[in-house]
């Protein structure tokens, strides 16, 4: 058993991973994001009951740049007090368990590759769409993070008058159309012509992001996750249509684009960090 943790900008989720499934789950809302001490205490309190179980370690996904080697997180999205937090040191000293930390979208992608829809593929790009746009990369069956754990940040690419993230996240709905993604989804379900057109426009922008992914990484499969991906049925046609002008049509034909089906997949990916690290240590010790 391992502990998986998903630290978001407004909530923290933690659970026990056993045999590739989350068997226990706790969710709390962050109470005082302007205080590093308060949020760290809240994180510790959430994890503590699970450490009483026979677990092998703790894996955590955070929405930030991570110093993987030293377990330090920087500038966590939507938690202003977390500019530089030595998270691994804090947790290991508190619980006496090995701790492994990575970017949250990397955890999502790793979760899909190890336990989810991408188990049969060696080349995967995971894209999460919510308050931001992020992506994680699996190449040759291994998570690729880059030198600063920043590989795959396609949302920062220039696009139109902003960047891709502006047009492929909640900003698109709120700043461009004055509605939340949830409101647009609800209206589309009722047949609103305006809402359906907004989703169609969103699909075109997402399609451009996927084109960037194919040009850069040429994966076998793209997995879409995050809250906004739940509108898949309303944007999928426009998304696929926007790929029609891709320079290499055969690449598009061979690409699979899937929507994540497991709301706990990021937790499973965080837990997989533990398995991955311990397996590597075991292998090294027997070489």
C-alpha cells in the first residue's frame, strides 16, 4: 500500500492506493492559503491517519515546478505562500516514510500510463484542462520531466493575442464569454445554441494545442483530463476537425485521443511515484 496525495489550488486530496485502486479517500478545502505554516499543517493532518497503516511511502502531485532531486516545490499555483517549500524534508521528518514529489500533471499522466487508459502505450501525452492547461509526457514507457520538471508546458506557447492556456482553460469561458465552464456545460445540456457554439470554439483552440503536441512529441495517445474535459461530447467534433490541416495526415489517423475516466487517476499517479522509486532502488541494489 502507498499514500497518494493531490495538492490543488483549492483542495487537497489524499488516499490509500492498494493494488492499483484508491481504497480510502479524504478531501479537504484549503483554509488559509496565505500562510505556509497553516497549509502545511493542514496537509500533515490529512495525511497523518494514513501513515498508521502499513504503507511503503508517500507520493505527492503539486501544481508547480519541482526540484525532484531535493523534494522542493516552488511557486505553487493558487497558493501564494508556497514560494519555496522543502516539502520532502518536512514530511519525512514528520512521518519517517520515503516521500516522492512531482508536478500534478505528470502524476496524472503517470497514473494513466500505469493504471489507466494508457497502460498499453509506450508514448503518451496527458493533458489536463481546468484553471490552467498542463501536460505530462511518457516516452519509451518512462515519465519525461526535463531538466527543471517543466517539460510539456504547452500552455505557455504563444497563441493568437495571448498563449494557449488562455484559450484552453477556464479563462476562455470566463474572460471571453462571461460564463464558467460549468455554466456553459449546463446550458449545452439544455440545448443552448450559444453554449454549443462556445464549446465548438473551445474545441478549435484545443485542437491547435493537440497539433502542437503532435509536432513536438508525436505520441501514440493523448489523454484528456481535468474538470473541463467533462465537456468532451460538446467539443470533440470541432477538436478533431481542427486537426484536418495537420501537415502529416497519417500521424493524425494513427493518433488516439481519449478522455480520462477515473477521477482518482492523479492520486494513483502520485502513488506510482513511490512504486517507481522503490523499484528503481531494488533494481540498483541487485545489479
